[in-house]
C-alpha cells in the first residue's frame, strides 16, 4: 500500500508542477499578447485559444490534487458532533460521489474529444480534441485519487484530510 501511495504521491506532485507550469506559461502568453497588441500594434493569433487550453490544464490538474490532499471546501459543522465511525462513512460516501463526478468528466470529456477530433483549431492548427484533453486528464486523476482515499480509509491509513497527512503518518509510524 505504501509503494502505491508513494507512486500516487509522485503523480500528484507531477500534476501540481504541470499545473504550475501551465499557469506560468499562460501568464507569459497573455502578457506577450498585451505587449504585441498594445505596444506593437500587432496580435498573436494563437494566444487566446492556447491560454484557454493551459487554463483548463492548471484548473483540472490542481482540482485533482486538491481532492487527493483534502483541500476542497466542505461543510463540516455536523461532523463535529458525530462519532468517528459515522464520519468515516460520510467521508467515504463523499469520495464515492467524487469518483462518479470524475468518471463523468472522463467519460463525457472523452466523448467530446472524440467528436471534436476531426475539427482543426484554426489558430493553433491542432485537433479540437486538445480542448477537451484537460477534462479527460483531470477526470482520470480525480477518479484515481478518490479511489486512493477510499483504499487508505479502508486500510485505516490517513487520507490527507486538510493537509494533516504528514502528522497522521508520523503518528501511525510511531504508534
């Protein structure tokens, strides 16, 4: 289980680095577009669709990592008064619903990509399926990371809820 967690941790780290790189690259492309349009009275025709694709990647990769790490918004007030076993059941139900959502992203994003495969994006000269690749990739990672959370919870391991994984892991190793 720990080897799989290490591999998924590396996958999450890689996804986070890719998301950060996409954000930085998008910022550079938009800044260049502003300079070209208003400073040089010219325009970079591919900047807007390319920036939108990059935005899709950093949003969906970041969302998947956020799900793995437990950083998404939640309404936990009820959980303060419930027994630990009930909390674990509710967390598992939540993860199952997130898996269904991620699978929907993967499935329907794949259908959208397949339907746009023959279409060429004129300003980029690539297949229209590229527009939907972040949806498919993000959905796949959401499914994988949510399954990991369920497996870790079933094994009695910490699920990285609200960033406390390092502390919980240390307690597990010491105990």
